[in-house]
C-alpha cells in the first residue's frame, strides 16, 4: 500500500513519462524539457543505472565500414542505406554538440577495417571504393575511405594484409558520455527514477503507466526501451540481439589506436586508454544471441579471446580483465522506429548496433513529435 508521501511525490501526474533510461530515453527527455520548461518529465528505468546497451557498448563513433555498407546494399535499396548513414553521421555531430567533446571523451582517431589477402570482401570493397566515396562525400563533404595498408605494421597486427581507413570516424568514452547525459538531464529538470520496471500501460483520458510499484498517470507516454520493447508492445517490431564483449588489462606500449572492424562489422575493437576492448561474434550463434538474458556465451567469448591473442595483440602480455554482454534492439531492417503509436503513446526503439550515433537525433525528433 502506498503512503501519502509516495502518492504526493513519485505517483503524481506528469506531462510526459518515458520508459527506459538509456541514451534515447534521456535525450528525448532533455530535448522535450528544453522545449517545454514548464512541463513535467519523468524517466522510469528498471535497473540501478541503465540495463540496456547505453552502458554496455564499445564507444565507436562510427557510421559504416565499407564491407558493412556493401552488405547492407544487398538487402536494402540504395536510398535507404545512405539515408541511414546520413542519420548516423548527423547524429554524431548532434551528440558532440549536445554534450561537448570533452564530456564524452571524443577522440578523432579514425575507423579502420581489416582484411586478409584471400578475403573476397576486400576485393569487393576495392572495386566499389570510388562509389562509396562518392556517396559519402555527399553526406560528409569528404572522400572518407582510403586504403591504408602502410599502417598495418604500425598497429602490430598479425595475419592482416589490407586495411581501409575511414577518416571521419572516432571514438567516445561510453562511461563519461552516459554520466554527462544523466547530469544534463537532471540539470534540465528531468526526474529520473531507477529500479522501476514498467509492466504495461492503458490509454484513456490520460495514460496510466503501470509499474511494479504502482501506476503513474501521464498526458503522454514514450516507450524508449529498445531491445526490450516487445515486452511492453508485444509483436515483432524489435528483436533483442545480445552482444558479447571483453576488455584486457593495460598493455605495455600499446600500438593500437583507433576503432577497428572485421567482417562486415561482426567483430569490432578499439583502444581505451592502454587497453583493448573487443566485441562481436553474434553471427557465430544468432539463435542463442537473440535474447534479453545478459549472460556470457562461452563459445563466442573463446573466439573473441583467440582473435585478441592471435591477431590484435600477438606475442604481447595481457589478461582478460572483464567480460560482459549487452542487449541491442534489432529488426528485419536497420531503420530506427520513432513514431506516434496512438493519440498519447509514442515509441523510439530499434537502435541496432550504432545507437550512439542515432540516439540523440532520435531524441530530438521525438521531442518535436510529442506535444
Ligand atoms: C555490446 C554493445 C556494443 C555496442 N557498441 C556500439 C558502438 O560502438 N557504437 C554505437 O553507436 N552503438 C553501439 N552499440 C549500440 C548502442 O549502445 C545502442 O544502440 C544505444 O545505446 C541504444 O540506446 P537506447 O537508449 O535506445 O537503448 P538502451 O540503452 O538499451 O536503453 C533502454 C533502457 O530501457 C530499460 N528498460 C527496458 N525495459 C524496461 C522496463 N520495462 N521498464 C523500465 N525500463 C526498462 C533498460 O534497462 C535500458 O536501460 C552497442 C551495443 C552493445 C550491446
């Protein structure tokens, strides 16, 4: 039974209630509150910090490796593919403007894609590099892709014969970025309650948002829980996609600097200070990785460790300091879903594997859409 004080504080009516305290929920809240300073905004987050992708990700400020874009072009049309690239690129600029480069630990160290000489993906990329550069020049103003084989030795990789550099990509410190966004949301006047799970909602004159602790009413309700959306919305708008990661202990004289992709982006690694963070391998077991259970997949973890020892840090001393998994929201297509579902209910979900780039722009769009 709720106390008088609980009703008077937490359970009072709000203008906007948001389910999900990741980058999308928080940035939607910030932009909405900036637009409507007098309206109340409450973010409900099920976990102590954020239980989704926003605190688990690898911190790539990226918008597409050459082989990944070519793979996307085989199942989506050209306009869709480059429209999404443009959203990611503009999204990264928007993120940097919203929080500032210092606050997110932004470093323009470039992106790189690695290939072996027998790799048919490399031949495909080389054959179409001019085409990709033409498309990307329209978006970024630069011809971003260049062959950078001469830099392979500098990074100390083993078994890598070719490298394509993307000169417009960088990296962020995910921890710094998340904290800065939380701080900005609170400074802007957004209320954030953690440890509250939304269990459902009912729309009438107002929206009754049901939680494990009781119901909160709101004029508008935004569902921004990404890979967990089907739990509230049902259906198949999003499918959870788990991603495995690991990070090394500090490595002496680490040569690797930048954000690296292998195999159409299915593996990705980067330096974070003097460590390497490596993630991916979902394609090794798509079925098991379609889940919201945040557990380790030993087969994938073993393969990640092999890649780390044999390709990325051959002959170097290090241990694996930590391993974790995170949940992304995917779908049949890579487009995000940001829309009005009914009179008072909205959703901003399915940010896939490049949500750092997409989330703040989506948040801005939602703040425009929700009145
Ligand atoms: C391992 C990994 C690596 C990644 N690497 C990168 C990268 O390098 N670059 C990049 O751009 N993107 C990357 N991504 C993707 C990116 O992190 C996400 O797209 C982005 O963080 C999505 O933000 P979001 O706020 O939409 O969702 P989330 O961060 O998933 O937030 C959703 C929130 O909703 C909460 N929630 C769920 N259900 C409920 C409920 N019923 N009630 C209350 N709260 C609920 C969750 O706990 C969670 O905090 C990566 C993702 C993962 C998992």
